C-alpha cells in the first residue's frame, strides 16, 4: 500500500464519518415537520443540540484532506459544482443559524420562520449532496485539462442524480429516526416509530430503484465490486444490517438499531468508493481523462507530511467526538418539563 492509496482511504474515512455522524442530525431536520407540538419540536432540537456542530468538523476535515492530498480533484470538483456547493454551504449555514436563533424569542412567527429554515437547510443540503454523488457515479464532463466541458447547474439534475438525491434523503431520514429512537421515550418515541415505518419503506424502495438503475446506467461500478471475492461478504453484511433495523426496534435494542443504520451508510459509501477505485472523478468524455489517486495527487513529500499531521490531529477529533457523545448520553424528556 502506497501513500496515494492510504490517502484515498483516509479521505473516504473522513467523509464517511461525516455522513454517519451528521447524517442523523440532518435526518432529524428532515423529520422535524412531523413533530406536532412545541414540546416535540424542542425535544428534537435538544436531541441534536449538543452534537451537531461537532459532527460538521468531519466535513471540514474531509474537505481539508481532499485539498491537501488530491488538489486537482478539489479544484475540478469545486469549480464544476460551484453553484451546487455554494447552495449546499448556504443551506448548512442557515440551518446552523436556525438552531441557534429559534429559541431566542417566543414569538410564534419567529419560531415558525426558523423552523422552515431548519427543515429547508437539512433537506436541501442532503438532497444536493446526493445529486452530486449521482453525477459522479455516471461520470462528469471532464476534459483533458481537468476542467468541466460544461458546468451548467441545471445539467446536474438528470433523472438518475435526482433518484440518488432522494435515496440519500431517505437514508439520512431513516438514520435520524434511529437516533431519535435512542434519545426519546414514551409518547414521542411511539410517534417516532410511526415515522420510521414510512421512511424504512421509502429507503428500501429507493435503494432497489437506485441499485437497479446503476446496473443499467453504470455497470462498470458493479463489475469493479464483483472483481473482489471478499466484497460479497460486505454485501451480505449490508443486507443483514438493513433487515436487522426493524428487528432491533421490536426488541428495543436502540443502540444496535442506530449502529445498524450507521453501518448501512458506511457500507453503501464504501461500495461506492470501491466501485470507483482508483478513480476519484470519472470522465464520461474519455476514460483516459479520469482523475485518479495518482494523476490528481499532491507530491509524495506532501502526502507524507500530511500523513504525519493526520496521525497527530485525527486522535483529537476522535477524542472530542467520543467525549461529547459520552457527556450528553441519555434521553431527552418531554412529559415532565417544557424544553
């Protein structure tokens, strides 16, 4: 294993960490309109309040690692998806503002305004993320000079990209429901179970549609995964994790259910990365113009120095993440106090 391969897995690890951790609080934002009372809405916000900003550290770390290790990919990706990234960033910023501002005043219109912003920021950023992933799967209009042939924003929204966007939306909503199962209790937890039934069905349906479309549109990714015998074990693990979610909820194994939904996210993105490897950004114009872990990487010296930096910094991120979740473990309460 060389430095290029190591950094491929490190960048993937950071981005998957973001998807798993921020995925559930984005999912809570997607589920937020289903809360009926002010007490329920406050309970949902309290469930993610102590952890959402720490979760986004993983996105910053992943973006920084991508910039340091594969600068050509970073430049091509951010220039080609410029407007999409700006909109996603605006959605995440206003979502954060909504979380901080909502309870600053008790006016009904004030809270309703920030509730709308919170939902749109959560669902909008998730959907845009999925749309960009869908475009990467089918290939991008990358030319020999590593620039996009056309970077029209509306061109991103073709049927398959929209399908992937909806799939990621359902996946994060389901993951958010698993987190709320862990953090809520009594009547609110029973309502969360009702939400889960819908989003679990939506997730299963969209997963099958997305996978079927992948077989038709981009079978080369499937072929790459099939080339390694051990990946079939990962696929079996994925199926078991998906099927175990309702079983764990019936058995009231809330932590296991959350770990199962997190495992689904992890394995899904792992298979996506395996399908592309060693390509980072595929070109649909000419495969020789693909950006790979070799032609888009920084110098070997840079990769080595950054590996030392990562070895020093990553344990601090892990320690902070573990510490926050440990300190704020336990349920949020809705029956005996107004949050």
